[in-house]
């Protein structure tokens, strides 16, 4: 049963990746300019180079052959070269993606830590003052544009109080060798004498972007947890438990919580899409050297191969995260496996 | 004695009113949502009448008054209530005109998205078998691409500009919209009264227009407010990233990014567009939330 479900999800995953690759492939023809430039990333192609490149990218052949050669190149890590830097795009992505991932993961963690308890509190005190306060805050948080929030934070914490740095990942004073790409792990792995200071400095740099980035997902999680909890609290088994005389905390922690949190697992996976979107803006404002800022820069520079590569990497990651969360959800919640049988 | 049961209590009297009236009554009870609605209406008026209301032209420069603080400041001038920017343009006039771009265009975007989304969503909801499966998988893929990233890709194809932004945001919002409408339709289709209509020999169009639409259009309004708030945020975010409205267009996000260099010298030029953005999204969300809870309350009766 579970195996069959996993199998079906994996087929779905393959289908999604196939569609994504077709979309990415078609972009080199949709973008302005010559497809050969867009595919290879070489800008000034001389006459005799042109023939060799055309052969490599199978431009003379049918569209199907071109697509298969595209897939072959992608799977070998040959993602073309960037217009701007004339370096392989794949290397850029490998170097930049961990920074975005790190930021997104901490933000997700923060939103889980704050969002879920807040949602539970809100549902437990439904229509009482804690619920009202949390609801108001959620509404305010929902309505704040992320770039404005970031600017307010910078204005207050960096310019007014001078407490926190406003850009970058770590102060230039500290030289940290790049191992995993995750700055905190890199600092812990390195054997430099200023390890502790560098660590504190990196945390200071991380603080503001994480707060800004986690605001929106936190609000989503609060709402979702609250709604899910309220729905479960309406169920008959909760009413029975209440009739037996259980206290509110017993009801919530022993009986309602497990069932209420099941859909939340799925929701957490869906947050990655939002997180990456918001990370792009956050990275631009805080000069965070991640893939989002690189993508935006690529648009300013009309660096089409880079946009294409970035899209492929980011979307693949999001699809993988979504499917993983879906699988986790179904592993914990056997009922959900039956529902999806035969229909989506 | 049932036959002497004269309707004296409010709840049964309430049931005799039309559904829309009941909805309005529940909505009215929520004062915060009502304030949101007034604010929303005010912004809409501002967006349509902006050039008439604004005291100065959008790009009219006053070389004698550069970077003037708002009038309540000691150094302020009462001619420019909200101060001026680095080129001596009146901030108030620019913000009022910005309503047309950010808020007005967002409404337009959301309306077009609604039109397309409802048509495609109903189509997706009514279709069955392989076609529906393929449609849903396509939706899943587009849903997995972040909406702003999708908008950015579309802008990369079309080139930056305000109108291209609108197209990009429509296309980026559409999958979510289709998904929601489809779910509504599928939910409604499985209900008994629709099955009864099928059995009576009604055709698809009949079921759609008489059965499903009257029951889902209020929910569509709720989805509309949600996509409107996303549209406002996306238009301004793209303007802020210099991918949407180009200066000197008075779009709020563009004004914000234009004045970013003066954040120390003239914080009001950065703070004010942000506050307006915040309030317009807040008003939209308040209306949407109020509507949603009013719908829930009406259902509970």
C-alpha cells in the first residue's frame, strides 16, 4: 500500500521534472536573441566556431534531438556559460545555492518554531484575547511588503541603533574557507583562531535577513495551524473526550495536536516556493550572495543562460521539497494515501 | 404546537432574507472589515481620479524646494504637505498618482486573472479522465515555480516595463487561481442537488449556470481579494527591483527604490510609499477576511 503510493508519487515527480525540463529548454528559443547564443552562452560566435557549436547543440537536427541533447548536457553538468562572467553556470549555482538554502532553512525553522505554537495558542483560546492579538498580528504581517519590512529593519537596527550589520554574510575581516557553502558550518569546520568571533559575526549578519524572510511563512503557518486545529477540535472524538471531563490542555496535547499537525507537515513543504521567492528580494536588499540576487542581476545583464539555469535549479529544488513533504505527510497519515487513489 | 409557531426570534427572520443581504449583515457586524472596505473604496476613487485630485503634476519639478520635509516638520513648507523628493517633485502628488499604477493596475490585473481563472478553472473542474489528469499535473508544475520567479522569467522574455509586468503577474497568478476555482467546482459537483440535476437530464451548461455559479461566486470574490493583495505586492516588488515600472513612473515600489539612496537624508520619501502599500494591502486583506468569515457565519445558521 505504502509502496504503491510512493511509486505513484515518484512517477508524478518524473512527470513534473519532464515538464519543467521542456519548459526550460523552450526558454532558449523564447528569449530574445539567437538560440545558439542563449544555449551556449558564448556571445560573439565567430564563423568557424558557429559550426562546431551548432553541431554540439544539434541545432540543425529536429527539435526532439535537440531536446535529448539538452537533457544529456544538463545531466552531465554542462549548463552552458554565463554571458556576464563567461564561467560555467553550474559552478555558479553550486557556489551560490547553499547560501540561499541556508537562509531559507533558518527562516523556515524560525517560522516553525514561532508559527506552530502561536497557531495552537490561537486555536486553544478561540475568540478570546490571545486569539485576537495573534490574529491581528497575522493580518498585519500578511500585509507588510517584504522589501519595506527589510528597509524598516535596516533603518531601525542598522542606521539608528547601529546594532547589526546590513549586508553580506560575514565581516570581511574574517576569512573563512569555503567547504560546504553553509557559512555557520564552514566556520565550525575551519581551524582559524578567530572561530568564535567569526561565528558571532555570522549570526549577527544572519539575524535580520532571517527575521525578514521568516515573517510571511510564519503568518501562513499560524493561520494554517489555527484552522487545522479548530477543524480537529470540532470532531466528535474531541467532543467525547470533553464530555468525559478532560481538561483543555489534555484535550489539545493528547488528542487534538497529533491530528491537527498532520496537514501542517505538508504545508511546511509548500512553504519552500514562497521562501525562495521572498529570498530573492531579501537577498537583493541585504546583499546576500545567494542564487536569488544572482538571478536578479542576470536579468539586469540580460544573461539568458544564467536565468535558464537558475530557474531549472530553483524549480527542481522546490519540486523535490514538495514531493518529499508530500511523502512524509502520507507516511505519517495513512488516511491521506487512500484519498488520492485514482484522482489528484 | 407547531402551527402557532410565529417567527419572533431573529434567526428565523434572518433566514427569510436573501443570501446576499444576510452576507452584508454579517459583514457589517465586523467593524474592522468595514473600515477596510471604506479604505478600499477610497483607494479605488483615488486611483480613478488621481490626476484631478493631485495638487501638482506627477513630474512637475520645483527647483526652489528640493528634499523638503513634510509640512509638520519645522523645515517643511505648507505648499508641499508630504514634502518633496530630490528633484523637487511633490511627494503627495506622486503618491496619489501612484495609486493609479499600483492599486488600479493591481485591480485590473486581478480582474483579468479572475476572468481567465474562472473560465479555465471551471473547464478543469468539469473535465474528467485523462484530460483532467494532464491539466492537474500541468498546474502542479506551474504551482511549483514561485510566482515571482515565474513573473521574472516572463519579464526576461518580454523585457522590463509596467505593462509587461501586468502580463507577467496575470500569468503567474493564474495557476493558483485555476487551482482554487477547480477545487470549488469539484466540491460543488459532488453534492446531491447537482447529482439530482444531472439525473433530471440537465446539460453541463445548465448545471454550471444554474447550479454551480450561484453557489460559488461569493467564494470567487474571496479568491479575488487574495489575488488582488498578491498583485499589489508583486507589482510593487517588481517596481522595487527595477523590473516593473521604470522611473519616472510614479508606481509606489518604483518611488521607493528611486529614493533608496536618500534613506538617510529624506526618510519620508521611503517610508510614505511603504505605508501606503501596507495600508492598501491591509485594506484588501481585511475585506477578504471579513467576507470569508461572513460566508462562514451565514453557512452556520
